[in-house]
C-alpha cells in the first residue's frame, strides 16, 4: 500500500508525501480520526516510504512495495519498524510499560540496522499502561534524528494534552462512499454488493474491506432488511419475538467478525466495528447492536428517500422499499427516532433486552394502514 493509494484520505496522504519530498519529516506524528478509516495502514505506508530502497525517481514519496525493505515492513518483520500494540485482542488490554521501555525508549538509541529511519508505531496510543505517559513523553522529547514515532488513535481526547502538542498532527476522515465502492470493485466485488457494503460502512474503509472478505456480514444485513420488509405482516403483539430476532442477528454479526478477526487491522477495525473477542459476551453484543440498528434505520431512511426520488442506501431493496402507501412518512420518521433513541440508551448502558423489546414494540405498533401493503422476494446483494 502506497500513501497515494489510501482510500479517501487525500489530505493526510498529501501532508505525509510533502514531508518526505520536502525533507521535512517530523520526529513525531499523531494520526487521529475515526475507527476503520486507514490510520494504521497509513502508518505502515509512511514507514515504507521512509525506508524504501527503490522509490520512484519521479516521486521519492512513492514506495516501490517490492524491495526487501518494503516487503519486510508489510510482513511486520523489518528490524527498524516497530509496531507496538496491546497484547491479545481484548479491548481492555493495554501496551505494558515494560514493552514501551524495551521497544521504544531503549531501542530508539540504537542506530537503524538496515533502513534509513527507525519508525515506532504505537497503535492505539490511547491504550497504554497507566503511568507510561511520562515514559512516552521522554521518548518524544529528544529523539535521535533517524527516529520517527507515530501515535495512532481514534480517541485523541484520551491522551494528555502534552502528547499532541509534541507531535505533528495528521487528521484522517471518513472516506466518501463512492471511493469505497470503487475500491471494493477493484477487489473483485460486483457493483451491487460493493454499493451495499460501502453504504453500510459509513465511510470506514477497513470495515468495508473486512465485510467484503466475510459474506456472513452481508448475510446479517440481508436478514435484517428482510425482517424490515416483512414487518407489515406481523401481529402488533409480536414485539418479544422481533426483539429476539434482532438480537440473534447481532450475535451472528459478532460471530462472523470474530471468525475473520485476523484479517483486520489493529486500530482500524477494533471496538466500534466490533472486533472484540467473543469472550467479551454482553460487551460484544452491545458493540455490534448499533450496527444492526443502523441497518434497520437505513431501511426506513430508504423509504423516505424513495418518496422523494432520492438515491437509496440499499438499492438492491428498491422494489421492497417502494411498495408503500401514501401518508406513511410520519410513521417512518417516528421509527427512525425510536431506533436512534435505542442506540443512545444502549450507549448509556441500558439493559440490552429491555431496550430492544421496547423498540420492537414501537416498530410493530404503527397502524396497519401505515405499514407497507405487500411484500415478496426481490433481487438482493449476495
Ligand atoms: Zn521499496
């Protein structure tokens, strides 16, 4: 991956490329931005660009991706590029202070073994052991000229203000949906599937690529949209069952992502996109439910969009979505409000079962005339 190939991160990539071509590489960087947008990938791409043996003659910031240095960095075995992350996959685990002392504070004094630069990537930098901040600050204070320290975080507010103030800050953003669709198509996905995944990724490239590798994620999305399409045929008293079905899909999502965990990135695909270990139990369910609720919101959002002829989030469900009676807009808006309220209450640690049941009852409580009039099978992304 070259800096120029980062998806939807033109500004960050340009800043890093300029640093190299203008010989103004800083000794410390803070890569911040939402989960799953490519910060960890960018850190490795930057390390490659700094150490590539055969950069393009036209563009010294373009790593070749083929030389020994580039390959060792991709494999995580370059002696001068250290990825310092918490051990294991539990979200509560932190980078131990001994590791920071050994792999950063002590190691930084040794000259590069084979490359031009020693690169230290702390990822995520907001998950370090208590009292290790002073140790990191010390490393940031007087690094040798060959060293570059990259702190990666989606939660910069958790870092003490003294840390960002000593780093060059590089902000990453959610990528545009079009850019993600295009990228997924280059990975070999059909246009409708790419569009469905991109729309649900919310601009998080790492999540989209992870979902592209795991058809189960798309199956959960399809199951939830099928559930929505069939709501009109359900009795208003079926709230408990509906809540249970939504919960089952969230559990299936946890399972699907857990199976493919090794394919995701360190910081880019953790917590929010749901890569915590299954052992986290309720925590895992709580972190995957919001995504399921987003899928359900996208259904109601599409019904409103269809009424106005606007583009749909789920174009493969266009037929089902457009089967609507007039005068239902208010009901769809109430449904969206109820789902968003449920998401908020889950964030505030509400009881998962009670919150879901309450939502399901509201979704089923709309008068029959306000719900859709018919339903049947449709072509959908698989
Ligand atoms: Zn190279």
